[in-house]
C-alpha cells in the first residue's frame, strides 16, 4: 500500500483517451460489505480456519462500517438479515450460525449479495470466499460482473486450493477461475491460497486495503450508455494501480 500519492501522480484513460481528474480523495470512508463464505461439503475440514480468518476482517471494520456475514452451498443465507455495525454480534453469528450443504451456488450467492448491497449508500464491497467451482447456480459469472459494474460494487475474492475426502477418495479442488476476472473488473483484489494458515493474514490485508483507497473521478465525455474500458496509471516508476477496468457511461449517473 502506498498512502501518500497526490492527484498529479495519477492518470486515467477512458477507452484509451486521457481524462481530466476532477475528483480526488484518499481519506478513509465507511464501507458496507457482505462477507460471503462457501460452506459446501468440501469445506468441512477447513471451515474453522476460514472463520478465524474472517474474524480478523470483522475485527478491523471501522465504527462507521456496516456488514453482513453470508453463507452458500445448496442454500444461501445471510446473518443477520440487515446490515449492522456491531462487530461482536457479527463475530458471534460467524462462529455459531453457519451450516454445511453440498452443491456450490457461488454465482447465485454473489448476485444475491449484490442485490443486498445495491440500495446502500457509499462504498459497497462484496468479499467472496470459496475453494471450488460453481456447480449449481442459475446464472453465470458474466451476469454477476454486469450487475457489479452497473451498481458500482467492488468484489474481493479469496480462493483456497483445498484437499478433502469426498467419501471415496482424496480430492483436490481449486477456486473458480471466474473469481479473478470478477475481482479485477470491479477494482477489487484476488488472492489464491495454498494453505489455510494464510487466511488470517489475507483477510487482514483485505480490510487494510479497503480502508486505504484513493477515489478518482472524471466527467465522461460521452454518456452513450455503453461499457467503457478504464485504465488507471501511476506515473511514479515501480507502482501499479489496482482499479476497476470498466464502467457504464449512463446518462443518469457519473462514474468513479
């Protein structure tokens, strides 16, 4: 993380054309987040490690932040039913209310999380955790990506390469390849882990990043209702900006 950059250090390209930056801020702002956790059968041996990692994330929420903890397998549930700012309550729900199932409805769960975040004000973030592919969703990653792009919701994805016993043999799973694509398009981060020991450190890093971000804005020259490609560059050598890759140039709203 590089916390001390100025507006002059950045440049923005909209469909490869340089833009004038007219909004700039790097003060911490409140976030509203859903932390959505895979609780399918493959997670049986790892779920306690995941809970410990997510607890580190929840502990680092600021007093103004709001959150829900969600779970997905064959079922999709949210704890509690609304966004709250009580970290102790969120951690209690994380530790006590999650349940196992078998099919993995990854993209359905992501889309339902976006629906919950959609009406909330300010910066909205979905944090997704899984160790495998989607197996039974009604929608695909492209639909979720369109939804996140339209509603300006950032997605962070944490994927675990996991080994488990499926009742007959040892099986090795890997996180869905669409996770990286979704995170990069929305300006979030993607972390693929090889061992559960890294989960606490990774979720801590996600919390740190979410509270250490720059807001850059410009006035689009063409409000054509189309998807535009975005590129954010840092002029100083050795640095790379992580930012959303696209936006919809809708006539009714601006973009950041």
